[in-house]
C-alpha cells in the first residue's frame, strides 16, 4: 500500500500560492513553499514530492483561482479536496479564538484530513469551469443587470421622457439572455434528456437547468 501525503495549498488570486506537505500523521515534511499557476512552477512543485505516493491536495475555493490548480493536479492523479464553506468558517472561528488569527494557511490545510477524516470529499467537477454552470451563472448575472438598467430607465423617463435611446442597453442584455437560453437548453437536453425535472410543479426550463448545474450528475 502506497504511503499517503497531503499537500495543503493557500490559494492566492494575484500573489504567489503557498504550499505545505504533511504525512499521514500530520507531520510537516516541508512548509511555506511559494509557487504560481505556471507550468514551470507546478512541475517543480510536483517534482519536490516523494516518489510512489498517493497525493491529496487540500485548498479553499478562492474565487476561480482554484480551478486551474484542481485540473492540473487531477491530471497528475492527485485527489483534490475543497474545504466546504461551513467547515472553513468553523475552523476560522476556532483559530481566531486560540491563535489570534483566522487565516487557514497551508499548514492547517495540510493537516485538515486529520480533523475531518470522514467529511472531506474529492472534487468531481470543476464548478465555474463546467459549461452549463457557467452559462446559468452568467444568465443570472445578466438578468440582474437588466433589471437594474430597466429600473434606472424608468426613473429617467419620469424626468425626461424623450430619452428613449437609453433603452437600447436593456435590449442588448435581453438579446444576450435569449442567446444564453438557447445554449442552456442544449446543455440541459444533453445532460437530462428525459426532462423529468421540469415535471416538478413550479420548475421550468430555466430553474431546472440551474438546479442541474448545481447538482451535477443526478444519479450520483
């Protein structure tokens, strides 16, 4: 049976990431290694790991910076675990109380499997990188923007009714939303050809696609 190690990564958006490696007992093999999301840095980091081991990578889903890291490590055969928001919130509260810091650095993340041996699950899909989830999320953002634009136009038109040219912005957003609806419909049919979800009262094509985008594989 291969030895197991955990690579805790403190993910950064613009600065360098920081990594710490721990063995199964939580002993730190090395700590504070900095790297960026570049092929050269990632290859160098991977080469620094012991040979013939099972690697588990633990990190928080910081914005979208975790997505390329997850994809790269999964291609190398590593299991990638994202700390759920509720667990990270509990840990932050604990460390803020006992260490005067609420930061989940790479050392804490490397030892996290010892605290939650049954509660951490590998990533099965890449969230924002998944086409359907990205499309439904973008649609929700555009609908919100269109609602804000229309509300502003209503307010302006009360003051100066001739300013109809301003409505073109809302019409452009409406066209984008319509095109997204068509793309989402194709994704939805491919992932859920039976369409059973839309038979639920109150769940239409748009809501069903958003639910499926969050749920992933319904049969899992």
